[in-house]
C-alpha cells in the first residue's frame, strides 16, 4: 500500500497555485504581526505582483506549501526558511485562516 506523505485524512499539503491569492488576502494583521511587523495597506496591483513572485521557483532550501482541508479548500500555509543542512536546523512559519482555527478546547 502506498503511503502519501503529504496527505492525511483531515489535511493535505500542496504547492501554491494562482487561486490561492484569496487565502493570502484573507490573512489579517495578526498574521503579519506574527511575522515581523504590521504593514500598511497595499493596492491590488502590488499584492498581485507580490503573490506572483511567491509562486516562482525557489533556489534555496525554503519551501511554501498550502494546507487544504478534507474538501480541498485552502485553509492555511506552512513555510520553511533559513534551512541549514550542515547543522540540521531550519525555521518555519504556520498561518491558519481565522475561520479555520479551532476554538478553545476544540480539537
């Protein structure tokens, strides 16, 4: 039986695609604040330019994956960056759209 490393019963991970722009637009200031700062509003054109850049191939060890729920709807992202093969370390970031976050005590 084949094991699908990137897919489980409730969630699956995949590469970003153009239709994921809405997910990134939905992330609020809380997500931005947890990254490295609060950013001023940007135009749709500037956002689209940023998003197109995010979809291009990366030539380092960083990776961005989109998390889909069991129905195939994008619910969040996971990113790795500052990967160091020699030391076996990396940093990561996880963002989950607010409407998909579990309420306190629910799992």
